[in-house]
C-alpha cells in the first residue's frame, strides 16, 4: 500500500514538474532571459523527468521557434534541445525530434533541430552499432533537403549561370547543405578513425556512410551550378560540394570503386545497326520526337541513384575535385566507356544545368583520349547507342546556344576518337538514324573528311573505299520523298552531299576509292530526282512571284493566309512574301549551280 502511494506521489510530482518546467522555460524565453532558461533546465530536480518525458517538453520548446527570435534566442532554444538530447531516452528522443523535423519545414527549425539529432546519434555510436536508427535518420534528413525548391526554367549561358548563386532558393539550399557538412563530418571522422562501426548487414561502414552522402549528389547537386573555371573564385556552393566529394572519396579511397554500381537501361539503345539487307540499309528512322528519352534516367531498383553517380563523377573528373583519390592506373578508354551511361543520364534531363554537367563530363574525358584510340568493339559499350542520339537531340531542340554548340563539338570529337572501322560504323548508323537536314549535313561532312584523310595516305582505307564507300555515298545521297522533297528544308543535307560528290570525283581521279562504281546509280537516281525537284520547285516559286508582281500592280492586292500546324500565322504583306520567294529562288539557283558542278566533275572522270 505504501509503495502504491509513493508511486502515485512520484507521478503527481512529475506532472507538476512538467507543467512547472514547461511554463518556466516559456516565460524565460519570452522575456529574453536566455541564460536563466539554460540554468533552469540543468537543475538536478528535472533530470529524472527529462529522461522519460522528452516527448512532452520538446514540442513546447520548438514551438517557440515560430516566434520572432533574435540570434541569441535561437541559440538558447538549440542549447535547451541539445541538453534534452544528451540526457533523454535515446529511442524516445529521436522519435520526437524526427517528428518535429518532419512537421516543420522552415529553415530555422532545420538549423536548430539538426544538432540535437546529431547528439542523440553520437550517444549510440560505438564499434558495434546497429544501423537501423542511423539509416532512418539519414534518409529522413535527405528527404527534407530533397524536398526544397530548386530554380528551374532559366536559360542561362556561361557566366550568366553565376546569377543563380544569389537566387533565394539556391541560397536556402546552400545553407542547408552547409549545415549537413557539419552534421556528417562528426560521423565521418569517427568512421575514418574506427570509432564508429555499423554491424549487422553492413559489410563496410565506410561504404555505408558514403552511400548516404551520395544521395545529395542526385538532388540537389545535380540541379545546381557547381562549375568553376581555373583561376575563378569558388562560390560557397562549390566549396560545400567539394567538401562532400572529398569526404566520399576518402571513405572509398578509390573513387572508381563506384563503377561497379553503374547500370544502363538497354531498352534505350536506339542507334541504327548495320544490316545485311541492302533495302534495310537505306531505310531511315527518325528522332523527331524531342521527348523520346524523358524516362531513361531513373533506375528505381538501384541502391545508388545513377544521377548521384553522374553528378559525383562530374565533380571528380570534370571539376578535378578529390584528385588525390583518383587512381592513375586505369586507361582513359576504360574510364570513358564506364562513364558513358552516366553522361547519357545527365543528357536526358530537361533542365539545362544537368545537361551542362553531362557535356562537361564528356568533354573532360574525351579530351584525354587520343584520336583514333577507340576500337570499333567499344561501340558495344553500355549507352553508346543513345549517347550520339542525345547529343543530336540537344543540337536540334535545346534553346540554349552554349549547350547546342557544346553538343556539336562533343559529337565531332566523339566521332574522331574511333578507329576507321568504328568511324565507318558510326557514320553509317547516323546516316540511317538521323532525319534532320542540318545534322545529316554534319555527318556527311565528317564522311568527306574521312575520305580526304584516306586519300592522303599511301594506301586507301578499305573502310572508306570500295563497296563500303559506295554504300555510305548512297545513304548520304538520299531524298526522303524523291523529287517531291522540300528542297529548301533539306538544303543543308543536299549541299553537303553535292559537295561530297564534287570533292571525291575531282580528288580521286585514279578511282582509288572505287567511287565511279556508284556513278550510274547516282545519275539515274539521286541526281535525276534532284534535277526534277529543282525544276518543279523553282517553277512553283517563279509562278508565285509572277502572281505577286501582278497583285502588287492591282489597286486591291489579294489577301493571303499561311497555315502551319493548324494555326494561321500573322499575314504577310505582298512585299514581305516577295522577298521570301526571291530568297528561296536564289537558294535554288545556288543548288542548281552546285548540281551542275557535280555533273561537270563526273563527266571529267569518264
């Protein structure tokens, strides 16, 4: 009976202490008596209450963060929470603090609550630590940061991207990441020193911690401008990213260990392959839909996000972070082929910043590769098929001039890294896959450059001569709708093809390449179709020009409407339309002149 009375008395006493302590702390915080509030919670009479009742007191204290506090007030609240975290029951305290973090998403709550959570975890750190609580807390903290808003939709080039450093959303994320550096650094040092070892299913504490740090490289780092040229001042965000990169690299010792975690969705392999059937070789496939690759970047079943790896290796290989942990025994060819899926994942993103990262990573690795150093067998590497197509998509559809130019230069550099067999296969695959006049013109120009190099050697390259060259020339000299093709739309491709023919027939007078074998086919096919197309198209424009001249001489000129994709464009004046038609006729005349030059060069070879 006496024991029951003593228990009831103790419970009543604890309830009184709860009400007393909560109200006392609230009054002292409200009055700005911060030092007294700290001294009060440290009184011995509250210690037993704090051990088992943090669930009740923590919400009372954190609620004060919603008030208009000065710096000292925030520090006082943090110190109060740190004291509770250091004496309260760890399992109970971590639950209440994580609930507060999940409930309140403001910057001040994140900043103040992070330290107490760190204290609770450090109380559990040892050489035999269960990973469950740590894993849960680390994931929850990452979810909080990943949910923060990111700037999007900005079309910035070059130094313009530095304007993002002063964007409010970027500054907020940068502050949060800076706090996380301090938060993780304590656990990082303990893992390095061997004072913190996770057991159970965790085989390596170093890799365990590095995987949580890598999460941050998916979001937000992938979508933030982490770029700095040599000699430029580093931004706060860049320095923070550099610290995370070095932490991960030193945990792994060899950053290339992560190559084993790189995967690729093989369903994204879309580059046309060489076919034995000649009819299949001349069939063109299109990449007209700019959204073909939207879903290719996320591999939901992977332990490590592929974007995390992509952004991390961008920092390591393109920005030279953590250079002390990059081994030099791997060949540049191996590094490039291993990173190709990561580059492709970055290029698939909609936002310009990850695309810029992908292009920068590709450029950094390609620059280390000697020309003609990749064998044709490398074309079987993961993501090879999608890589050139993604570059082409950026060249065609991206509204950022810097990215379009960079993609163009990367594609040219990529083509020149292969041996003659690989270049031949790549050029053929692009001729079969691409259906954009400007890009086809570029590919045909590369074909011309390879033929020129072959002719400059003592022995012509067999992959750019004979039957191989005949097939490539037939693919290059192609009109999708024969004589009904829109010649102005396809002018880049047509002019490149005609210049190719002129060059080969004039340069190869001895027929070393065997180009004359394809001449009869070209004369009866491509050249004849092109001539008929020019006659039809030019006749149409000349007739329209006569009608315009006639309407201009009338008192009431006729009204004309132009409809594109079902939408009526703003009407043009007859003078404007006349200038456009005259320009078109001029372009057709130029094409006719080049075609005549082809005919002349072929006659000289007979």
